[in-house]
C-alpha cells in the first residue's frame, strides 16, 4: 500500500497515533497494524541514537583526546616556535643558523672592544702623561726667562766633540781648581766644567783680549743679571766684545760642557767665571789662562 494510501498513519485510519487512536488504545500501542512497528522504530531509533551517542562519545573521546593532546602539542609547538622564531619546516636550518647567531658569542668578543676602551683610556692616560711631560717641559722652559741661555754660545763654539778638557770650581772657594789650560791652536776641545760648590753658581767664559776687555765682559754679565733680575742671567749677552765661548750658569753640584775651537793665533787667552764678584777687575779672583801653542 502507498504511504499516502489509507494505510498512511496520517490517514484516516486508526493507525494514525494522532488520529482517533484514543478510542483504539494508546498511541504506543497504536492500532492493530501500526503498534508494534512504532515501538520497534522507537526502540531502534533509541538504539541507534545510543549507538550513535556511543560512537560520538567514542569518537569524541578519541578526537577529544587528540584535541586535548593537540592543545598540549600546540603549546609545546608554540614554545618551540617561540624559542625558534623561524617555526617553518625549513627552519631547522634557520635554527642551525641561529646557532651561529649564538656564535655571535663573538659579540662577546666585543669584550675586546671593551678592552679597546681601556686601551683608549690608556692611550688617553698616556696622552695625559705626555701632556704632563709637555707641561713639565713647558714649566722648565718657563723657568728659564727670555734672554737667559740654556746652551753654550759664542763665535768659537762648535758642535760635536773634541779633545777633552776638565776643570772645576775649587770646592767652596771662588776660584777655579786649575789656573792654566794648554791647547793647540785651531784644534777642537770639549771642556767639562764641574761646579764643586754646594751653594754657589759658576760658569766658564773664554775671552780674547787684555785685562780691560776681560773686565768689560765681567761687567756686561753683571749688567745683564741686573737687567734680567735673575742669577742665571749672570752671563755676557751674545755679541759682547771679546767673548769667544760662554757657558750658561751652572748650578751647585752640576756639570756643564762646552765644545769650542781653540784660537789659531798662539798666545794667552783668559777664562773667567762671570757670576758677579767671582771675577775681580784686573785679572783677579775667578780667572785662569788658556795658553794656545
Ligand atoms: Cu763663579
């Protein structure tokens, strides 16, 4: 029979549970023809539903487990990705590359850079030290006012070295420890003057001329000291008549050196100390003879 036929439970027949079944019994019991099938259908539907539910649960369990695992895996993966920023597959290489990045420990090598800094500091310090030295030199230079010689001077003074000559002050006396020096005309000599005094300044100046010329050289030195207002200025200014070779003032205990060419003209020349009052006019006091043969 067709569903749409009279047998249709929606039809007018008693089989319709919404129909007149009340008279014929409960809907479950239905009519004589639809009752049993409906129960089976319901039971089957329930069974199928339960089975489906079991399956769903089972699947849910498994898939849920996977889901649970997935979250776990995801977090794991996530951290992994977080660690290895380049998550992609080819990225293991990138990760390997990151190892070199770790190799940027050479960056730690930049510690040497820090070392460079100290070096720079050292350089700076060295520079400072150099500056200090320069400053010291400047101070020393400043300690010697203009007009005061720091090196031997005079027309007979020359460079290099020559035959050695030695002379000094006679202890604490205002005298030389030698009154005569002999040289060969035209030869070069290097004279070393030792100030043996512990308190008095001296020097050695070679003069060509008579007593008057020598006196004038001594006077020029006194005038120079008065002009410069400095004991170190107790020397004849360059160009002073009669002066052949002059040595700066030598402090107590110090040694001065001067190299000069002996006059070619044989004769007697004089050397004096030009510190005021050490040489006395008239070839007295701190004076000696340089005999040129
Ligand atoms: Cu003297």
